[in-house]
C-alpha cells in the first residue's frame, strides 16, 4: 500500500455536485482530491479473504451469543431478546456492513470494529471513487463492486416482498450525509424494480388501531431501509411497537443489534482467541498489553474513545456515550503516511466482500470529519 500524489481533476467539485455528492467538502475538506492509495493485486485478494473470514466469524458470533444467552453482556434490553431471536431464527436478510481494519503491510490486517447496522461512506466508496478511477487510471482497477452487489442484493430482496408493496428509505431530517446515502440506496432499489419511497424518520407515524407504521401519505410501511441505529429505536417512544413485528422486512434486521454493538469485539476474541485478524478484547480492562483502547458499546464517529498506556490515560475524544458500558481492546496504531493515519473500511454486501474505502485523519482516531481518499490497483 502506497500513498501517492496525483493530478487534481479540473471541475471535480461541480461534477460531484451534479452526481448528488453534495457533502464532498464537508467541514472544509472531506473528499481528498490530489492524493490516492495504490495497492497490489495480491493485497486486494488478501483484503477480500479477510473480509469474508470476518463476516463468517460474525455470523457464528450471533449464534453463539444467542445460544449462550449473552445479550445482557452487550447491554441489549431484555425486552428485545424475543425480537432478536425471532429475527435470527427466520434468518431475516441483511444487505450490507463495513469492517474497519488496520493494515500496515507488516502483518495481518486486524479488525478495529464492525459497522454492522448503519455504515456510512457508502456513496463515496461505491460511486465517487469509481468515477475518480475512470478519470485518472482507466487502465487500472479498484476493489469496488459495491454498486453491483447492492443491486443484486435488492433484486433478491424484491422476491420476498408482497405484491404491490413498497420499500421506504428513512433517515433523520437535516443530516446531509445520511440523506445522500439513503437517496443513493433508494436509487439502487428503483433500478432493482422496487417501488422505493423516501420518508424522514420524524415523519413516520404509528396507528394503534391498525397496529402498524405509516408514511405521510398514510401508506403502510411494510419494508423499511433505515439509516437509524437500532439502539436509538429501542430507546424511542414508538420504537417498542417494533417488538410486535409490524414491518415485514427491516434493513438491517434486529439480529444486527448483536453485531453493531462494540461488545462483539470481546465475544469474537472469546470465541477465536489469538485469531490473526482480531485484537485482544474484553468487557473489562485488559491485562498484559502495553496499550489499550476503551470504547463505549454504542458510540459512533470516534466519540468517547480513550487510549491507555498501562493505567495511564494518554488520549481521549469527547462525546456523550459511555453510560451503557465499555469494551476494552488492544491498541494497534493505524499506519501513518506523513501526518495522515489511514483506516481501511472493507464492505460486505449481500454476504460477499464488495470493496474498500479509505479514511484519513491527522490523529489516530477516525472521526466523522476524517477525509475520504480513493484507491486503485494495477491488474
């Protein structure tokens, strides 16, 4: 893996605006034009293999958690246990997720965390960097079949939808990044032949008389893609109505509550101790490691992360998470290129590895403001 300086494309902002990639300059700089990462084809094959391995391990972990009755260790409310068990027993379909990996070319790639429920940076990974590749490296390739696999996955899901039903795509109002992601997914669903409709989470209504959820046109919500975390739904006033399973299909399904919880890192280490693609992790402070990182079970976007050298706190980020408890993980610093720390996000779509997106930050903790950098490899 090499970090390269490359030409800046003329008018790239306007092209992205036309594509709907409206947050390319979020916080002044989000998309990193003029730099990229080059991989070898062998590295890409390796990342493909690691992603599939981690995916299969995570599916085993869901079964393990439910067999061993470990939901309470993950601070998942007991009221949701039956829903999760039913969802897993039915094998409710999952469409996608993103594994965040540290890989420094000197050893095995290691799992930092799994964004299993509401992963973002999807449009950038799928569309924006592919356009970049066609402009600058048309003779090269990219680890990126995200769009094709999303389309195939949604075509498959359509067969499980009732005749005449629609799929609603929901996000919170006034969050540009989420809206772009949801509108991209809705567009893919339309290509798959699905009647795809947008609704803001705040506009979803519940009818006690009908026993179901409805959009602003009073159309029942039978299938729902939500860019809204399950732990938030579990805490919302109307969220408990989901316990009666009034929605036929939810993406991602409720069994993903097990995997979107950072406590799954400790469960995976318990199941696969010493696995080359895992870092030591526990729900209590770790012994025998030089440095460790403490993460809230439900935190997002690098919030409330604390790094320790032994018992000494050496770095922390702010935020509002932590009351739910923590997981402790062996600290592995991200590879550094100049002033930039590099994280690889590897996508699993329709149960298959589908591509990567790279994030950079000037600190070792990747946050919402961290920049996105395209990549390529030579066949």
